[in-house]
């Protein structure tokens, strides 16, 4: 093959490669920015929900949409919304739960512990915070569970979300001579706390309620651990010990 034909063939091949790359780029759609997807989701949902953040995932081209500490998924064009858990087929890890745990972590050191009742058991080396309603049956169950757990410091925030009476009981407990004892007596033994004196007005009820909303705590009890992770619901003694052993 002469040099002229070789040069001509090289040009043709180069043109084909350039054309192929150009065509491929034209056919592939550029992924939208997360901010763009966020705007599209908000426009579709309207006032139904406030989108906190949108994050591009590494699977199936989906975008993770964080709404009030909950996760849904959408495609790049926001034509569809997906609700539910996504699992890694190889490791069987619940990817959705892992992300929920991450975005709902609490900076334990930032908790206003002066608004909570403090109970030290044993050496108090392990620390948890509990958001509980005085009228919550599951909270009472958890308090009985705590009786069998040692070497733990418990900060209890009275989070009054069940009824107006919850606020009254919380005030009576807080205004007692020993709030922690009054709390345990009520939650474990069913002993009604005495009515708070009129002079006792400096209760943390409203501040704790606002704190709970800020932390997106929607049910009681909610247990928060030193590493910022949380467990909603009345975990049993075995489950609590396993979790405490994992927290660094």
C-alpha cells in the first residue's frame, strides 16, 4: 500500500473515530446537577414536603432525596419516585438504612443535657440519651429494662407528644424534690408524682419539645447513643447491651 493510500486511510479512520466519539457524546445525556433534581422534585411535590437534600447515588443512576430525615429515590428526569429499601445483592447490606442512620446521626456532645434528668448506674461509663413521654407504655417498658442494665449513665428528656396530660405529668416530675426518682417511681411503679407548686415555672418542656422536632424524633422512646446513632422503640436488654458494646 503506497504512502498516499496509507495517509488517506489514516484520515478516514481518524474521521470515523472523531465522528463516533461525537455521536456517542451527543447520544449520552448529561447527568443533571443535584440542585436541578431538587428543584424538579419540589415542583412535583409542591407544598407536600420540604426537600432537605438530593444526592446522586452510585447505583442505577438514581438520586437520593432526603425529606425530613426520610429517603425516597428518583430518576434523573424526576419522572418516577421510588419508596423503599435498596439492598446490595452481594453483601446484602441495606443501603437505605445505612444512609438513614448517617443522615439522622446526632452530635451527642451538642445535646443540652441540662434539660434532661440524669441517672448514673454503676460506674456510668456507657452513656445514652432517651426521649420519652410519661404516658408512653413502651417508655415504661424500657424503664423496666434499664433496671437490669448496669454501668450506664442515662439522660432522660421528657418529650411530651402524646397528650396534654403528658405535659402536666412532666412538669410535676420536674418540679419534684428529686426528678429522677419521681420519674422512676411513676414509670416503673405507677406512683403518681405530686402536683407541682405554682412557684415552679422553670420547666424544660417547651425547649425539649423543640429539640425533639429539630432532631426529627417522631416517636417515644427514642434512644440516642454516644456515637450519634439512634434506636426508635423499646429495645430489650439483650439488644441494648449489644448496641452499647458496638458504640466506641
